[in-house]
């Protein structure tokens, strides 16, 4: 394995899966993944309908702990998504799914999201990772998981017919859309802009009682009259909210913000301005085409330099399991591992998602947990040779110091622990 191939697996992918075939052209291999259509990952598919039906049933039956239909649905679907990451032939595309799911964070900390959390990824995120950003934005903002998470189902226009009953405006969705999802504070939006967008999004709700539960525009709760957001005026009605989101999704400040986050995630904690401009230009010139932006990332020479990004617990766990390529009945429960390492799946503490720099994950206690888990996992290698596994997983990225330490280890388990704990495996 040459250095560029190793970097393709580690920097852009999820780590090499066992001795999977090496691409003859690593850059072309990555770019092909941007053009491949996503097949459904889960069977049966995760759908909003099934998730909301489970939520409705839980509300009606008030189940005992451990008997929630929504929780059981999430547990099965989350395991399927994590298992898919271990075997996917398109790991770069899967990394993009994870990136955008974190950008548009929803969390199980809002229990109502439990049944639809995986459907959110499969319906709003996965199909849109190489489409226009405005397509993804609209899919996300209309998805019941996001409306439940950020309370838009409880937002009622003060001057609407529904407002006469004392229900009030909820600005959570509008504020996070402006601050975290689109233009960012760099655009200089004001509280007036937040309130105006919140008014445009009144009536965007969820119907739990329908035979097919899902998104519902409740005209009775919608604030009448046009609203002005960042200098643009939008009409009332559902179409006004859609138009406002299209404007935000194609705003110059949005492209700059997204470019910064993409380069920070894939290249460096402190991204170079020249790299940010390259991705920003790709977005601007293509009307926000996320596939074009991902392709531009692959073209950045700085993205082919190794070892500058610390893997998150999710990335480290998946990479370690792909390296060992264990049969399904020998794998640990990945959800429990992630909770133990401090990154429970789809359970970020706040709407800004999980941190994306080394400072967010490199605390001594966190690193000790990784080493402890690496030691536990290494007990599962059986008769496999740790040096062979290391060479297969890292190739030329394996450093002489790590190789020497592994050679002096007292057991295969200790040698494997040293490889999984090494700086070159912890970083991507």
C-alpha cells in the first residue's frame, strides 16, 4: 500500500476493512463514491411513519422502562447504521453522512426524537449528501425529528387564529437555523431576523394522529403577513418559509461557513484560508452542490497530509473494528462502546453537535478510556498476527517507533493495543 492509498483510507474514509482490495487510483476511488447512488442501508427501512407511530403508541400506553416501542426501534436501527459503517464499500460517502448529521444535530436528549432519529439520517441526510445544500436544508427543516427536537411543533403565531388560545412563538428552530445551520453569526443577523424567521416557520408541525403520521402545515397556527429576514421579504404561508430557507441556503455567508466546517473536519483544526476559499468557490459556482464541494476537498493537496486530525470516539471505534474485521458474532456492542468513550450515538449534548477539534477529545481521561477499550478489543484478535494487522491497516503510516514497541510487546494482545493506541492510528 502506498502513502496516497493509506491516506485515502484514513483521511477521507473510515479506515481499511481488513485486507479489502486496494484501489489502483485512490483519488478516483474517492470521487467515484460521490457519484454512486445510495441504496437503503436498513432493512426494514427506517421511516418517519414507523417512528412517529411508535411515539404515538408510547404516549398512549405509557410503557414501563425498557418497553418503549420508540426506544426498541432506535436500538435496532442504530445498530444497523453502525454495522453498515463497518462494511460499507463507500466510506468517504459515509463520512459525509456523519458530517452532515452532526451539522444538523438532533439528539435523543429530547426523548420525542428517539423513534425518528435514524429515519432523520436516512430520509433527510443520506439522500442529499451530494445534492444542493438548499435541498438538504429544506429536507432537514421539514423533518419531524428536527421540529420535535427544536420545539417548532409548539410554535404558534401570536396574531394567528391559534394564537388566541395563549400559545406563543417558539424561536428555537429559527435561531439554530441562522446560527448553526446556515449563515452563522458572521452574517450579522439580529434578534429581529430570528423572530421574523420564526414567524415564517409557524404552522410547520407534525401530525401524530394521521393514518400516515408526518409533516403537517397548520395554517391556523401560521403568523399572517410578510416577514423580512436579512433584508429579504417573504410572503406568508408555507411557501414563504420555503422561500426564506432557499435564500438562506444559497447565501454567501452560508457558503463561507460550510466551507470552513468542511475543511476543519477533513483537513485541519485550524484550516488555511486558501483551502476555505477553494471550497467556498466550489459551493458558490455550483449553487451549493455538496458533491462538488466534496470533490474539491479531495483536490486539496493539504488534505493528503497525514496525522493532523484526532479521530473522534466514533471514528476511532469504527476504524479499529474495520482493522480487525471481526465476524459479526465477535464484535462488541458499538453503541455501548461509544457511550463509554463519551460520544453516545445521536445523543449530542446541545444543538451545535459534537466538537470537531483535538481539544474537544484529547483530555487525559478520554484518552485513557480509549486505551482501556483498545486493550479489551485486542483480546479478540485470536491467532492473528498484530504486525500483519498493523501493516494491513496503516501501511506506510505505521511509524518505526510503533513497530519497534509492538515487536517488544509481551503478548499479541499487548502488541495490538500498542497499535490501536498509537498516534498514527488515533489520528487521521
